[in-house]
C-alpha cells in the first residue's frame, strides 16, 4: 500500500517538475518577446520624434513661403 502511495507521489512530483520546466521555457520566450517589443517600441518612438521634427520644419518652411508671397503681393500692389 505504501509503495502505491510513493508511486503516486513520484508521479505527481514528476508532473510538477515537468510543469515547472514548461513554465520556465514559456517565461524565457516571453522575456525574448518583451525585449523584441521594447526594441520595436524604441524604434517607433525615434521615428515619431524624427517625423515630429520634420513636421515642425515643414510648418516653418510653409510659414516662411507664405510670408514671402505676402511680401511679393504687397510689392505688386505698390507697383499698381
């Protein structure tokens, strides 16, 4: 009788060890995935910053052109 109990206990311990091993592998996979996502996120943040800077530059260029056009139109009005 006690031999059967030991066999059952051994089976449960082995199942626990197997489960722990699987969970450890899953944790490693999740850590790798997390690292990959962090790298991707950092790249996207950098891209966003670059696009924000380019947008600001284009807005400034647009305003400069508008000012030049207004100035030229003002000069044309003076000529007429």
